[in-house]
C-alpha cells in the first residue's frame, strides 16, 4: 500500500510547488527576466543531473545497456508526442475584458502544456520510489524545485493579460495537480506488471528519457527566452548550480 500512497503524496507536494510559483506572482507581481532565466537554468541543471546520475544509472544496474537505451528513447519520444499533439486553445470568452489577449492565450497554452508535462512527472516519482524510497524522495524534491519557476511562467502571462492575480495563481496550482494522478497511474501499472527488477529498470530509464526531454525542450530554451545577451551568464550559472545541488543532494541521501 505504501508503494501507492507515498508516491502519490510526494507527487502532490511536488505538484503543489507550481502553486508556490503562482503565489510569488500574486504577492510580488512580475519576476525580473534575469531571475527567471537563472531559475529556469537552475531547474534544468537539477533535472539533467538526476536524470543521468540517478535514474539512468540505476536503470543500467537492472537492465542491459540496449534495453535501458531503448526505454530512455521511448520516454523522450513519448514527451515529444505530447508536445506535437498538444491542442491549441482558442481565445473566446476568456478574451473579454482582457488587456492583452495574446498574453492570455500564451498563458492558457502554457498552463495546459505544463499540466500535461506534470502527468508523466508523477510516473517518474512512482517508478523512482518503487526502486528506492530515497530516490523517490529525491526526485520529488528536484521536481518541486523546477515546478516553482514553471508556476511563475504559467501565472505571469495570465496576470499581464489582465486576469486577476488570484485566478492566475490558482491556475498555476491546478496545473500541478495532474502530477499525483500520474503517480497513482504509475503505481498501479508497476504493481500490475510486477515490481521485479526488469519492470522497475524499464520505468527508471523511461523516466530518465521523460525528464531529459522536458529539460532540453522546455526548461533550458525557456531560460534563454527570458534571458538576453547581458544575462546569459545568469542562465549558465543557474544550470551549473543546479547540477551541483543535484549532486550534493545525491551524496546526502547516499544514492548512486
């Protein structure tokens, strides 16, 4: 039972961090672009190191290299398929009374996209926890760190478009609530298929592919979108600090 309940609880906490990002926008308004670039870069560094240092490395202990590579590629392709099939939301009655409909449209699309991305992040936590509870805890912590700037990125366009900051923060919070659903589904899939080394290894490699794709396709490009030539070093510094923090947490938790 704990292999279902605990991952869902960890995913609920990690998903709620999107709401924390929305709360920051509610309390302080627009976050400076250089800071957003740093935070996105930091989140990208964290996710990269845990994807390879922890998830993929642990998968290699349970699978052959070719099996782990195929599962990794499958996870990345799954996320790519989600991106390519992401429906575009039409601006209709939401547009009324809004100062800038384009910002609103982008905010809604971002909210929907992050909601869809958070679902497989729940799968990541469930696969990690099934293999090693401390690994599941670490993944929840790292995902929590990257959900905060994502929550800011969700709420900011909505607030700039004229939507109330309270509603924008609420949407940011709700976008993270697909994560515990993903963890629940992942836990049932793993328990249904059996929690043997082979199934867990496939889950870890799949999770590594998912997180790597999210990092290279979403976090780092978004960091550079917020940044500019004068602030690019903030982004690089954020990535390096994220890599360093991920390694330190790994050592503290004695994973790997």
